[in-house]
């Protein structure tokens, strides 16, 4: 959050702005607010300022700014008091307002590797977050969720040594393999045994202890039976609710705990996806003599559903909930947004909570590794003229909620004129869309297959070698991939 001294009289306390008098030195509550802001979205703390009853600010001033600064830096660098100092000199500045000196402290949002940010050398009791009413103590489950997210190896990569491959549902495994084969014809893994295949996709690992294959947590979530998934994830729950008729509570309901189906993620994804798209109006489109029933809206809904599942914290209560009514789809998952809401909406950075699950969805053509999934969903909704999607992040317990509305948004006259001008460039936009799509395919291919040549990449995306070289050069210039070697033997990687 940026602080503009010229707007001082306009500011009010909110989730990202806090004022404190600090008349007798640094208040104890300063460190609670520092922890709370760092563990949420960051914010600004103003010392030497009070809040009037009407909510506006009143300067109270600071008696010895030099001593206050010194005490602040000494304390924030004391690991017995504060777990980590996220600030630099530029984050602390003094101003004179109405003849009084105040101190502005900008608190950045902590990276997941630094969370939880806590005080008094007590992680479980000294971790705070912000809500609408100020700072609150984090529960132990919230602290544990932050600790789980610290590591690069996500929790779904864990090997479940007490389980065997027989604990997976092989019908689901075969259904997955069929989808993979349809998406990637003649893939080199098609001839592998089921055990070999599961190891390749990250659904199983060998342990040094017995040299046998055991499911990973991702393999269990994707291919296991619900009652076995509960052994590892006691809070695991998937719920789809459809309310298309106001006179009926549920026009359709699907729960992982019903016992009449597997209850795993793979089966849930495709069952729910078919329910989400069954009422979509599909334009008549032919490719040759074959009707194409896939649209950008279909792709966006697949992206939204996959994004929900690969970012779910399956240790947190209340589970995944998908709700559909006549005008809205609401997709909820346990877990806060690891990259932060602002970064997620901007795109460009992918940091899934379940990397192994992400890989498995990618291998059957679902999901986006380049961090552009959510912006793409917004772009599709905008192109349809629907109200912009809404993303809400809740804490205690952590929860992310995506609302997709099918209601038309009001279009201003200037926007109509702009769209009419854009319509004359349909062919140009189409080419740009194809280019962006091919670039995403290249990035996904390199993520799955490592270092590859131009020939490998052009074969995969179905373009000529010269055109592929142009795309690769652009990706290198954009800093998204790396090139090594001379022109004839050049290799590319992320």
C-alpha cells in the first residue's frame, strides 16, 4: 500500500491502514499489527495519529522521532520479538502534518516462505491476521496451513508408505489413461504397465525402505476411493449443489461421501464439469465435417474447476463446494491464495498448492501452468459481455471463493464504440489468440519434458519449424524460456 501525505485527510482505518498514538513510545499492539498485515495483504501503520469518533484522523505527534526510529529498528531486528524483518529503510518515513511529526511504516505482504510472521518467539500464540475488525490471533490450524505452504515440495508429493497401488481405483486410472491417450496420441508412455505409468505421472513413488511402489498423496486424491482418502485427509469433502428450480432445494447434488461412486478428484472433476456446461449455449461450428462443441467458455470453466482443486488445502474443514443456479456458478475451496489475490488477478506467476495434481491435470490438457489461467477466465467473461468474475479470500478458516455470473454487464456508449472498432480487427485478434495459445503450449511442453529442440517442439504444436523458431525467439525475448547452443543445435528450456 502506498501512502500519499497529500491525501491524509481522506484516509480512514481499514484492513490495510492502522493508526496508533505512540505517545509513550512504541505500543505493544504495533507488533501485533505488523504480524497481521504481513500475514495478509500488507498495509500501512501510522504512528502519532489517532482516530476520531467519526472515523477521520487526528495527528497527536511524536515527541522524540529519533529515539522512536532507533527503538523500532532494534526491535524489528530482534528475533526474540519478531520472527522476520520484512522492511528496508525505504519502508519507514516521517512526515509533518498540521505541525505534528508522524511516522509511516509500510508493511509488505510476506512471501509464503516467510509465513507465519509471528512475535514474542511464540509461533502458535504470536501469529496474527487482519479482518474487518482489526488484528486477531490465528488458530493453530491457520498456523499449520502457513507452515505447509512454506516448502517447495507440496504436500501432495508425500509418499504414503502405509498404502499400496491396490488401494487405488484402477477403473479411474484406466479412464485417466484413456483421456491422456486421446489428448496425446502415440505418447511414449502408452505401452507402460499401470504401475510404471503411475510412477511416471507422479501418482506413485518407490521408497528406499522396501523398494516397492506406494501411492503419493496426489495419486490417492486423484485415483483413490473416498474412504481411503479420509485416512490421509480427514477433512476431505467434495460437494456439488445445483439449484435451478426455486421450489426445489436441490435440483442435483453430488457429494464425495455418498458411497455410490469413488469420491476421488478425477471422477468429481468430469462429473461436475458435465453438469456445469450442460446448459451452455453452444454455437454451431464445423472443423471439416466434424462439429466442434468446445468454446472459450467451456475452456474457462475447466480452468476454473481445475484451479480450484489444485489449490485446495485438503486439511482444512468445509471442503470444496461448487454451487450452480440459473445465473451463477460459485466455486469455493479451502485455502488462501498462495501468490496473493493481486498477483493472481494479474497472472504471470504459477504457484499451485498441489503441484503433483497440477501436473496430472496438465497431462490430459486441463489447467494452465503459466499463471495466466485466472486472467484468461476474466478475459472470456468480458468477451461475452457478462459481469466480471469476483474473487473473495476469507480467513479463519482460510477459503477462496470465485463467483462467475452469466448476467450481462451494462456497457457504456464509449465501450460500445470501442468494441465496434475492435470488431473490424477480428482476423488480427484471431491470429494473436492463436499465437498466445501456441506459446502456452510450448511452455507447458517444456515444463513436462525439460530441455527440447526446435524439431521436438514444432512437431508437438503442429507448426512449421520456421514459425516455431519465431515463437521461441519471442518467448526468449520475453524472458519466459531460455535458449542454449548455436542455431542448428539450439535447445530450449524454462
